[in-house]
C-alpha cells in the first residue's frame, strides 16, 4: 500500500510539473507578444512624434519665407529662397522657396477689394540627403486702396505731378481687368487739350480743358476752371473747387454742375447749346449764363444743396524717387552682372542678360535687335536707354513654372527713347533724369512707365499696357492707346516703398 501510494504521488507531481511548464511557456509567449506590441507602439509612436515635429518645423520654415518676402521691397520681383540651410536640432536642416505671384483680380463689387497678391511658400526639412517633411503655405492679401503711391497705381491710368498737355488718347481697360475698375487721369497741375476716351474720372489741381468728342465715364473735378467743348460726354458730375465752368456745343453732363468760383465777370457757369442736370453756384441763378437752346434741371445755391461749403480736390501721392530709393535699385542690380562700358546689341543681333545687371554707360538696342532678360530682374543703366526700330525685349521664365509672374525693370539715370518696338509682358520703363523721354511711332510697352523728374512725350499710336506716371507730360496724343492694367503696373514697377505696408491678410491656407 505504501509503495503504491508513493508511486502515485510521484506520477502526480510530474503531471503537475508539466502543466506548470506549459502555463509558464504560455504566459511567456503572451508576455513576449505584449512586449513586442508595446515596443512596436513605442517605436511607431516615436516615429510619429518625430514626423509631426518635422512637419511643424517645415511649417515654421515656410512661415519664415513668407516673412522674408513681406519684409522685402522687392516683393514682386524676386523668388525668395534660403541660400544657406537653416540649422535645426538633431542635425536637421530647413530651407524655403517663396514666390509672390502676379496680382490677380478678385471678383467683387467692393472697389477697395479688387487687387489680390498671392504668396506661396514651400518649407522643407531634411536630414542629410533624406527629405523628412514638406509644408506649403498659400496666403492672399488685399491691396488697400489708400492715398499712398501704391494706391495711385491702382486707380490712375495717367498721372503727373506737373502739367498734362494731352491730345487724342484712348484709354481702355486691359484684358482681365474688372469692368467696374476706374482708369482715372490725374494732374497736380493743369490738364489741357484732353480728348478721346476716359473710362474713369479726371482730377486736376489746376484747370481742365476737355476737347471734341471726348467720353468720360466718371467725374471731372478740378481746383481751377473747367472747359468742356464740342460733343463731350460726362457720365458723372463736374465740379470746380475754386473756378468757373464753361460748357459749350452739344456737351452732355449726366451729373450736376457745381462751381465754387467765378470769372472776372462774376459768372460761375456758362451753358451753351448743351444738356446738364442741376446747376449749383455760391449765389445761384445770378451767376449762371444759359443759352436759349441749353437744357438743365434746376439752378440753386451750394449752401442749399448736399455739397460741402468748401470742396477739396482729392490729391494723389505721386512718387518721390530720392537717393535712398535709387541706391536700393542700384545695389540690387550690381549684385548681378556688371557691364563696365555699357551694353550695345547691334542690328539684328541677340543678347541675354542672366538676372540683375548694372550697366555703366548706355543700353542701346539696334534695329531688329533682341534683348532677353530673366523675369524679376532689374537692369540699372547709368546713362540712357535707346531702343531702335523694331528692336524687342524678351522676358524669360526664372522660377521654373513656365509663366512670367515676376516683374522686371529697365531703369535709366538719364532718359529713354523707344522707337517702333515691342516690350512684352511685365517690364517697366523708368527714367530718372530731368530731360525728355520718348515713346514713339507704334511702340508697344507692357508695365508701368515712370518718369518722376523729367518730361514724357508719347506720340503716333503708341500703345501702353499698364499705367503712366511722369513729372510732366508734354504730349500724349496722335491716337495713343493706354490699356490700363494696374496689375502689371504694381508688379513691374521697382519699389518706391515697402509694399507690405499696404497689404491686409484675407486668406491663409496650409497644405
């Protein structure tokens, strides 16, 4: 009995021992699986944490590109790129590429919210040769329609700080410009002999003379006297802040006539064989001389109307190109190529300038010559720019998107003389000297024309796609055509101030 019990006991312990081993092995396998899953989760989580961190860093790098672009006066004329890697922690590096795209039109009825600047910045984070993360920020800014020069760019097809002696000029809205855009004509002095088509208003700090068959879709407002002749049509009102108004021969004014001053005979308004709405003067009908065939609504006093007792003609802030601005342009140019003895492209020849360039001397393009320049570049010429018959300028893509988005500038310290040629998309012409610059005989330009210190003469069916700004315009006529394009004017003109001061953020998208 005792032996049998002992044997039974031994067998029972072995069976229990095997069960324990199986249980231990089971739990060991389970624990291994749990540990493996835990390690996997930790590694995966750690990798995810690093990926999220890299994405955040790429976001901040892209933001840095936006900040650099907005702080640069050359916002519309450069591709902003980090030329050296941005050092990050754990041996990572960052870089950005930011482009200010051409100003585009936003479809809106609010005329103060028409022009949009689009910035696209790509931020990259890498470790050695491995790209870890990439983020893109796209933001759009509203162009504030202020009294700054940038505001003047957005509303004036022709502007001058001196006299404007015009001839027959036809102003149109360029392709893609909203039909509600105003293409105004402005002078800090007098506007005389204006004729043609004005899809906007006429403003002058002196007198205004509008001649035969002219169509003005806005107002005519001047500090001095206003004369409207033969078949002129004004869709808005006519206001003289200090002078009198003379309306002659089949003129039609759909708005009011308001004259705050009077001539030597005491008359404020002369209305002959024409049709206007209501007439207002300081003293009413005693200051109005009307021909029998004239038509008008009523005659009253300014005091009894909704017009102010004293009228101020809106004044535009036209550019003051001082030495610091010139130095800004010149410094950017001389970082590129330098031509110590000027640059001459002979008849029928071609030449390419790779990027910015400082030309010490004159820039001369002979007959049928072709000059190729990179988009976004400044060519600063210490002498004159002379472009002969049928010479042309070609703009080459610089940022790899096959589109000309960045504006370029040709700047002469003396003057420019453009004859029978085509300057294509996104190039401005600037003359800083005191002499006269010329745009002659069927010449075509696209971009801003800026002559801040001298005179400008435009003749013989010259065609401008952009806007015109000059100290004095001695002649613009012979059926010259201006296709007002504030987009090209803003983009192409070299900066006279930091443009970011006139921008307001309206959209921010991260990708």
